[in-house]
C-alpha cells in the first residue's frame, strides 16, 4: 500500500496545483510506513515538500487529524452495523461518511461547507440517501429475458467518485457495482 499512498499523494498534489495554483509546502503524519518509504521521501525532497512526523506514541501532536479519523470510523461503523452489511464494505462506509461531512456547515469555515469552499458553490443535497438502504438496480436488457424482473434489490453504498452514478452492493455475488439506474 506504500506505492498506492505515493500515487494518490502525487495526484492530490497535482490537483491542488491545478485548482488553486499553489504548491503543497509541508505535510505532517504519524510514523506510519505509507508516508515514510524511500520513494515517498525522495518524491517529497524532489518537490521541495517538507515532511514533519509526530513523536512515536503521541497522536496528540496530530490531534485534529486523529480526532477526525476516529469520528469518521465511528460513523462508518454505525452505518455498517445499522445496515447489517459485511465488514469488508468499511472503506465505502468511510467514504460516504466523508462525503456527508463535506456537505455539513462548519464554524471553522464561517458556517460554509467544505464542499462549498472547495467548489465555489453550495452542494446539492437533494439526492442524499441513507448508506446501506435497499435500492433497486435496473438489470441490463441483454442480461435478462422478457419475463425476468427488470431490476434487482441491492444496497446503496455510496456515490461513485468522478461520475454521476451510485454505488450498490449485490449481496448474492458479494460485489460492488456502479449504476445511474437506481430507484430508492
């Protein structure tokens, strides 16, 4: 996962530079290995980005981030348990908790939402759905006969990033799919 962290960070750094015309100057992290690999450190040095690490066993030095992680995991755990869905879907539950958090006003941003500050406009919350709720996903005509049902019952597990589609969980195949043809 160390190489994944580096690739995601490179993409994020490029996004920040393109969107805001600014470069990242410093990152702070705990002593987790994903940010301390030789490749990651080399990239930071080449990019002129300072790496600051917390002292071992002192999560308070990165308190805001640590508290946010705990809050998001608590919310994701509650959503997953309430929906009765399997544990392996936890990353999707966390992603949805982040999605919701970014659409809630905060005092730190003078009652604006993080999504509003990031995009420059108020987020549309008209289509928000409860994570794990039952939904009906249209089955492609080439995958059904005339007499088969046109849709199948699934569970909503999030918004597909980078597209106008929903993510759903199929309990029979234990797989996650993406579709724009969902009814709640």
